[in-house]
């Protein structure tokens, strides 16, 4: 089943959120410290990913153009609006928690190489090991995030499953039309670009900055375009 790993990933996020909700009586000071600890860990993860680039100029250009495109599209505002819509539908009294939890968790769970590599493995080889590993990590992360950011974390399962499911379903076509060396180049630069975004998420969680990380997401698409241009140019030359 092509979508098995994706479905398990979504289920683990939901289960983790429910468990985290049961731990909501954790003292506020402890929640704040835990959230900052998560932020520090996320920063280190993002930094490690960011150093995977083989051509950092691609990362810089992708982030700059992606930021401009994301601001023009207003992606951060759209995600927050979606979180607020969910808030109104479920009738929670803590709108900030719903929106912040949804946006933060979505960015953490969607950005990264494991989501793409895992979905490709599921679609091409029927191997779900990467996504199952990601599911365990996301499940534990959602427990901690829920204790500090609320029930909004659970709704991040929807974009995660849509994103990974789409990649898995189209993996056969991707594998047929895109050479392995090109895909490896894209994954390396995408990992580095996504790592910078994850580092920014960590800064936000710690409270150092208020970077509109969702507006950087088009940078992933820019990476694919630049890699395509470079490969095409090399073939011509």
C-alpha cells in the first residue's frame, strides 16, 4: 500500500497530540522551559541539515527568492487564517494556541528530507521504513509540542498526509522522468534550505525572533528550479 507510511505518520501525530493533551496540567514555568529546550534542539537539527549543501549559493538564492514569493503570496497569514478557522469550528477559547500550534507543528513535520525521501521510498519501492521512523519522531515531538502549544498540533496531520501522500502517489512518474543524480542534488540542496527554515523555527520557539517561516516555503520550489537550470546548462555545455 503506497500510502501506508503516510497514514501511520498522520496517526502518530494525532495520538501524540492526544497524549500531550492529557499532560496539560504541567506547570507553566515547566512548559516554558520545555518549549525553549525543544527550540534549542530544533535549532541544532536545522543547523546540521543546513550544512548538507554542496553549493550554498543555491540555498541563499532559493531562500531570498522564496521569501519574496512567500511574502507576496502571504503564506504565513493564510496558514494562520486556517488555524483560526479551525479554532472557530471546534469552539476553543484559545485562538493563539490553535493557530500557533498548527502552524509550528506543520512546519516542523513537513520541512525536511525525511518527508520527501520517505514518501519517495514508499511510492517507488514500497519501503516505508523512513516514514515509519519519522512517524515515531513526529509522535514524540507532538506530545511535547501539545503540552506547550495546545490542540492545534493535531491538525498538522492533515497537511503532512497531503504533502507526503502526493509525493508518494507521483513517485513512479518522478522516478521515471528525473535521473537519480539530479534527484540526489535536489535532495541535498533542499535539505540545506529546509534546515535553515527549521533553524528559524527554533529561534521562534526560543523567543529570540519572530521570523515568518511559512513565507520561506517557496524556497523549496526555487531549489528545484535552480537545480533543473544547472543540470540543463551542464548538458548543453
